[in-house]
C-alpha cells in the first residue's frame, strides 16, 4: 500500500480539495510513482494526514473510479486500474474560438489522458519557461507557435514524434507533425469565390490593428484578391482612428473592431449588410447571434481540436491542413 505517497493539499487554494486529491493521484500515476495494481492510501489515512473530511476523500476517489483510473475491492481498498498519460497543450491566448478548440481536443481524448494547458501570450520568456519546465514530463506536446526568432531552438528540445504544432505554420520543419490552418492561399481562394458579395460596396477596408498578432499572410492574400478582382482597398492599422463610412465593406481580424463597428452603426443609423458590410475573422459560438448574424471567414476550430486529439491517441505521423471557409450572414 502506498501509504507514504507524498502529495500536498493547499487548504487556501481556490481549487477544491477533492480536485487537488484527484490531480495528485493522476500526477503520481503519470509520473510512474504509482503503477497499475498499486493500492492507494486508505480513506482514513488521507483524512488523518491531510486534515480532510471523509466526504472529500470519498468524492475524489469516486471521481477517479468514474474516470476508470482506480477500482475498489471490498475490505481491501482502492487500487490503480489504468495508466495515466499527461499531455501539455500550449496555446497563445484564451479567446472564444480557442475555447472551441480546447473542448474539442479534450472531449476526443480517452479518459486515461489528462491535459495541462498553458498560455504563452506571445511572450517568448513565458514560452521558454513553459517548454523548459515541461521537458520530459509529458507523453506528448501540442504547441501553438508564434513569430519569434528563438522559437525553433526552444521547440527543438522536444522529441519530434512527441510534438504536434498547431494553427499557424511558422517555424516548422518538413518533418514536424502539424495541424495547421492556411492564412494565405486559402484566404485568397475563399475571398475570390465570394467576390460577388463585395460588388455592392465602393471599396474594401481591412482593419489590421497594431496590437494584433494575426499572421501577415492574410494581408498579402487580401491585397492579391483586391488587385485581381479590381476592388478599391485600404489597410487600416490605427484602431483609434477607425471611423466607418457608408458603402464600405470592412474585414477585421479583431473582435474589438467588431464592437466598434456595431457601435458606430447604431450611432450613425447604418444597417450592416445594407449601408456598410462587415466580415469578421475567426468563428465564435456567439457571432451567429450578434445583431442579425456576423459573416465570418474562419477555419473549423472544432475540427482542429479533434485532429490534434487524434495525434495523441495514435503513434503515426500527422501533417494536415484544416480548410478555411466563409460563413455568410446578414452583416455582409
């Protein structure tokens, strides 16, 4: 019996004590401190050594049983029933569409896989710390890169067969596993197929604020589209000076700009899709409900998460692009 299993319960933490106990057991199994068939500390032992109520310990063990991690034998106690593997998921920021990706990812993993999620916020020091602290501790790594010269050397520390790069094809090598969206050619193709939607407007303005980290390939694709289809266009980078004009269609990679657009439409009495147009980048669950529906150009983040989970479950290599599409609603 692993009565000496070391773990800590933080009585001042916002994490419920039963969840801390669940996490502690899962971590011990993932780090090979507990093996299949090992007996767990008894309920009485944990209550006594960690000042926990019996209800708290029973709740934790019940959750672990429901997850298939442990089983129990009458008069003998609880034992480890399955191997736990830990995965590190590194995202840039937690936005609405990333939440779709995250839930799709974890919902398509088997119950014996647990996920630690970290956010780098486009900060290279954060990114280095996350990767360096996680080296050798995880079964596999799912990483969302960003544009910084130090990224290649940081991710090179992870074994290639354990690493999956997702979302943006930046700093990847030919032999890397990946699930990407295409911010360039796919955007050009989608806009070109939808060119008739823009003919009622006298120009198209792309709002690409200085605070965005959206890949610049999209700007190049937009310019190529406008030149090919002979649309007047403008790139706006100063969000503070953004003022809407009648008969202009706007494309934006920022939901902050969407808010400003709708606010100005209300103040000026403009009808989106009639007086002005708006095409937002990245689908979120709420955009079909905002106003009369916001048109969106987006990859399928649910499919991206599902495909990433497939990499975790299988041992085969993966190189896959998720298509980009236009979802037409009343704003355009």
